[in-house]
C-alpha cells in the first residue's frame, strides 16, 4: 500500500470485551503504511490511553486517534471526556452510550440477561467468551468461519499471570459495561468522531448507536447494511478507510467525505 502523509499518524486500537489485540489483524493489514498503530487487549485499554495522554501532555508525542470496538469504545469515550485535547479523532464501532437497558426508551441488553452472562463469566470464562463470539458472529454470511476466527482472538493470561487476576480484570470490564451511561458526556466530545454500526448487530441495538451518533456534535454516522457486531474482522476495509479519512483530513482544504458502507 502506498504510504501517505497522515497528520493524525498514531492510532490506538481497542477491542471489545474478552478479546485480545489479534482481533484487529485484518484491520491493521488494511491500513495505510503511513500510520503507526498499536492494538491492545480490552482490559489494557484504559492504561494504554492514559499512557498516551501522558506522553502528549508532556510534549513527547502528538495527539493520537482511537479506533475502538464495543467495550473498547465505552472506555475510549470515558477517557476522551476527560482528556479530549490529547485525542485527535475517534472511530467507534459497535458502540452504545449504555449497554444495559434502563427504565427509559434507549434500548439495550436486559439487566437479567446481562447478570446471567456475568455469572457465566465468573464461573466459566471460556464459556462466556464462546457465547460472546457466537453473538458477534450472528448475521454473517460465513458464521462458522467467523466464529472460529473470533475464538482465535480471545484474550488470554500473560506469561506468569494468575488465572484469578485475569478473570478479575475481565469481570471488571463487565462491571464497566453494566454501570456506564455515557449520554451526559457525548455532547462534550470535541474531536472528529465516526460511528460505524452493523444494522444486524445482535448485541448492540442499532437505535442506541444511532442515538449516540446524534448526541455527538458533527459525528459521522456510518450504518453497515447486513453487518453484525464483528465489524473489525468482517468490515476491516471499511474501518480502515474511515480511519484513513480522519487521519488525512487536515491535508485538505475541507474534510474529505468518509467512505460509504
């Protein structure tokens, strides 16, 4: 791929719950070579953002972009609402302002279903990850192969890491999803934001993602016809083109249009 000048050259990729950085392999392969990209496990997302924000604040690095999927997007929005000046742009995929349904009209997963999933994760983490992969693969024309691909991307304990500490980190991520309600901070996000969402997403209702895009001033809404939740794998090319459009926009007199799904 031809290298291009990218004013937003540094990008951080944050996956959804239960997944490691390899879920972004297709996306990384599709990105232009002018970008410097780091992918981390979702349980490392907050620390990775904080580390980069500290470098920008200290003058050791330029503002960076984030492409975040599912829970990764929840973490990214939470951090961006505090340290917006260090984050130059965000691409949010399969994201929602509130994952669990409340007593209003914003749709989400019923609380009882979410609590049952958390109980499953606490007792059998591999079963919970497998269940999540199955839901993420729903709607795909090649669901069996996608399911195998997602299972290869599960997060796993690092060398010497205790299984109990690993499980505790993942359960903390579920607690974040259970409690987070981002609607009060979305209007304050000042960076360019693109919201990419599969119209057949079985985990995050499209109405919730659309409401999020509408709450962010100037956000670009990119619905993916026929797309499910596993956007980084199935629609890596679209996410790569969206990242590139935001990364290179400053080179043009006016922002370039984002790609159509």
